[in-house]
């Protein structure tokens, strides 16, 4: 694909996933657009073993965009980074096609591994603002990671993950994330558990009150 074709593809991606865009040429104002183009250049340098030059180029990109993509990372087509500030993608990360990342997302390592240290992200995954995915494991395709989640283990395909540490709260997503970019209305298992406990506590209090009233009548 030539540069013009790549520009058109990026325009379509941003138009599809960001309702804020009003005109096609706004794509040139998006930090993610510049970060991804610069990553492609740095990645080619990295593959040619020009490691210092690749890192130098990528670090200049960080200063300009606030998005840090290691030139060794492997990224498929259709990546969209919304807002983008604070996004970090590690050296051995693998990102599939049509993935969406929001600001503050980290695809990092645990600091204890060698070799493949960073996560593999399947196709059509959405990772919400502030989420951290740490370690060498796979987030299955068509999955959605909730805002602020810290994911430390494998995620099956078509799953929704929330929490710290992240846990699967929904399986078999009906829509792929790029068709449903909702970061807010996700299942909340902690809230659900607390609601059950509150109802149980209310029931027990009511039963205890009835027992106390019966005892009181017997004493009379």
C-alpha cells in the first residue's frame, strides 16, 4: 500500500471509531496518526538491525505525541489510538488487526521475564482508558478490556474483562468491540456481589428481629 492509500485507510479508521471527527483532514491532527506512521518507519529500521537509529526515531515520536511504541513491537493493520497520551507498547508486544487503544493503556512486561515479555493482542480487541496488560499471554480476539483494569493472565476470545486484577465477567460478546465502542456500560461483578450481600444482610436482620420478638413474648 502506498502512502496515499495508507492515509485513506487511516481516515476511514478514525471516522469509523471516533465520533468527534468532522472532516477527513482532521486525521493529520491526531497524535495516533503520526505515532503509527513513525512506528512503521522505526520498525523497518529495527528489522534491519539499526537498533540505535530505530530507538532514536521512536523516542522523538514519544516527545511529539506522548505515545511510546517500541520499534520492535509487531503491529497489524487498522490500529487506532484514541487521544493516546501515556500509551506504552513494549518491545515484544504483538498487536493484531483493527485494535483500539485509549489513553493511558500499557502493553507491558512484569520485569521478571526474558524473551517474549509482552502481551499478544488478538484482532478486533478494544482496551479502554488506563488499562494495563502485563506479561506474556494472549488477549483473545473480539475481547473488551474495561477502563482501569489490570490484566495479568490469559483472556479467552470474545470476552469482557474488568477489575484489578482483571477477571472475565462476560463471555461470547455479541458485537465485536469496534462496532460497540462503549467503555462505560460493562458488567460490574463487585457491585453485583455487594448487592447480593446487602439483600442477604437485610433478610437476616429481618429474621433476627422476628426471633427476638418471639422470645420477648415468651418471657412475658
